[in-house]
C-alpha cells in the first residue's frame, strides 16, 4: 500500500513566529484579514492633495495674471517700436523720392540752359545780320530744344489728317467734308498738343471735317 505523507507538518514553521513591523498584516489572523484593515478602510481616499487646496489657488491665479500682463506690455512695446520704425521709413522714402525728382528736374533745366545761351547769343548778334542767317540760327536752336524735350519724354501731337479723338484733340471749329470718307477727320491743326511720358499735357486744338446737314 502507498504511504500517505502529511504535508501540513512541512508547512508549519518549526521556529518561533516572526515579528512583523507595524502596519503590515499578520498571516496568523483569522480569515486572512490584516490587523490594520480597519485603518485602511477608514482612510478617506477622496481627499484632494494638499497642493490643490483652495488656499493655493489665489496664488496660482495671481502669478498667471502677472505673467499675462507682462506679455501684454511686451507686445505693446514691440507694436509701438514697429509703428515708429515704419513712420520713419515712410518719411525717409518720401524725402528720398522728392530729392530724386529735384535732381532729375535740375538735370533737365541744366540742358535747357544751353539752349537759352544759344538763343541769347542769337539775339545779341549784329542787327545787320542777313535774315536767312538769323532764320538758320533760330532753326538750330529749335532743333536743339526739341532734342532735349524728346529725350526728357515730351511728345508733340499734330493730328492733321487723322480721325478726331476727343481724348487727345479739342475741336474749335468744323468745315464741311469734301466727301463722306473724310467725315470726322482732322482737317487742320491750329495748336499742337503735347504728351509727357504718355500723359496728356495739352490737347491739340484742331478743325474737323463734318458732313452733318450736308445730305
């Protein structure tokens, strides 16, 4: 027959019971309950940590408010600095444009002074100078003047023989059209017009063919 072994003797400690530190459960209690079970059960786990008590909230809010006020003051200061820098840039750019325009005008005036000098020399010539020579001198001054004007961007408008354009021409009179094909054409230019770099300075004063009432 098989010999039965009693394992309970092996599980029972041979020596004296082990003293457990305070707060640890003892295995010898009935039902396996800890001797401190009542203390653990009575602990209120719903209590908030001390760092989140109502006493600390005002300090947190005050610190956050001070930080926001500091950030706002820094943004305002940066905005004022940028506004001042932009205003200085705008004034400097306006001044530089004005100075550039003045220099360009001064250069143009200097070129016209040469023409004026030629005209004064012609006017101071001997009164006995033959008329053809005077006319030749005036023609040379006129060509020199027009060269400077054209280089500066001045364009002369003489629309004789072209269709009438109210945006460029000013009709001061009309004449009957010899035939229908010339209706609304410029028949003569009384005063030429001028454009400066594409901008109309003065319209040309013209006479226009018109067959109204000629049928």
